[in-house]
C-alpha cells in the first residue's frame, strides 16, 4: 500500500496534469519549452474574464516570473473569434444589485493582475487575435509585446455601460499619440486589424494564419532575451502583407481629433463638436450623446490625471472610480440596456452633462481608506 504522503503526491500530480489537459477549464496554464502559456478558454463567452480565471492567472505569472527556466510568457485565447472580449460584467452587475462582495473583489483582483503584467520581469507576449476589449485590453496592453492580426477588434466601450475605460486605461490611453486615446475612451470607437498597431496599441502585426507558427517559434527559442523575442516578432511583422497599403483609419481626422478632444471639460468638447459642424464632428456628437454623462466626466478626468501618473497610481485611482460606479445608478442601467434587455436605450441619471456636478466627480476620486487598492 502507498504511504499516505505518496498517495497525496500522486493525487496532486494527477490534479496538476488534469489541470493542464482539462479542456473544460476556463483557463489553461502550461509550460512548453522556455515559455509559460496562458490560454483563455471560454470561447462561448468570447473568453470573457471572470474571478476564477484571474485567481488562477495571477499566481502563475508570479511563479513563472521567479522560475529561472521560464524565459517568456505567452497569453492567447481559444475559439478563433476573440482574445478576450472583456470582464464578466453581467456577473458583477448581478452581485452589485444584492450587495455582493464580488463588486469589490473582482476589480481589486483584476487590477492587481493588470499591475503584475505591467511590472512582469519576463517578456510577456499577448497574441490579440480577435476581439480584444475592456478586460482583454488589461490582459495585453501592459505587457512588453502585443501582436495584432487582421481579426483583431479593439475597443474600450465602457462609457456606453455606465463605466469608464479601466484596467489601466487611464495610463495607456493618454499616452497614445495626440488625442487618440481620449477619442477612443469617450466614444468607444473600434479599431480593426492593422489600425490597432498603427494607433500604438499593438506592437506588431502578423497574419492570423501565421500565429500558430509564430507561437511555435517563440516556444523553440533557447533562453531568449527580450531582444531575441523582439527580433522574432519583427521578422514576422515585416513579412505580413495583409492590408499593408491601407492608411490609418483615423489619419484624415487626426487634426480634428487633436483639437476637438483637447478641451478641459466634457461640456467644452461638446461645444467644440457643435461649432465644428463637420460630418465627422456631428457623428461624434451623436455618439457622445448616447453615453452615460457621468461616465464621460469621470473618463475625461481619469485620462487627464492618468497622463502623468504611474501605472500603480492609475490603478489605485481606477479602483476608487470602480467602487463609485458600483454605488451609482448608471452601471446597472447600462448593463440592463446593452446586455440584458438589449433595448439600447439606457435612461441615465443624471441625464445631462450639466447635471453631473464637479462635487460629485470629486467625490468619486476620493480615497477609500482601508478599502483602497494596495499595490
């Protein structure tokens, strides 16, 4: 008979093995060659990120970071449609309605994971092949390398559901060239394919069909440095010919974006859009009118402040904002209108920008004392 200790070891070993090969697991964590590989595995939910996935990924990144035999970390999604379409927003809204802890814990754990990626000492390669929004952006954008394909669809659509572009959006969005980040954050505009790289969100562009070969080559690298990994990604990037000749989708509007979205207040942005009167400006005006006025004001301030903050300070600020949104009205109403009833007609409270007072906005940014995010 096996000694109890041995039996325990065998059970643990078995669990470990089954975790790696268990195709029903929501996230697969495996080591291949010198690479730690994270596979988001909820294809039916477009690999949306939930608490249990975060709780598995975080300690694994920390472990690989310490492991001398792990030289890089790769993150990808299954199913061919999405890298990760966002956080599991519906679950959070359901919990928030009944005062569940998940509204505090989910954001806290998610932002800690974003920070772990942003501070990771091992080269981190996100293969953002497919839909990459919200929480999926947080899993990719803070790492060293983001590889987009013609299937990549990037957006931070949070103002449409009474939230704000979190997961470190306040850090990376204002650092994009000109006012692109402000435009993307306030309107939820979607970037596709090569444009994700041209906007500075992805570092490389590779044909979708070449991604498996790229992954294989990454795994085959022998104790690579960050430079070796960059060289390999560059070699794929330069060979890619898909949509090569198309110019950046926002090129012709950049001048307008930079002037219209540089105003200090949301009311001023709206006024500038009205005064401009061009078809582009009118379209943006219509879009902004559909968004939560509270979200718009929080977002503009989040980006303006985040522009000069560290990632850690931004995430701490965003945690405060997340909790303000959980206490408010618009998040639950936005989730209802967009995800539950799908009537696309949220009734925001307050309904106009003018009604969202500066005092209210200030309040959302206030420290939470013992409940603050500590990184």
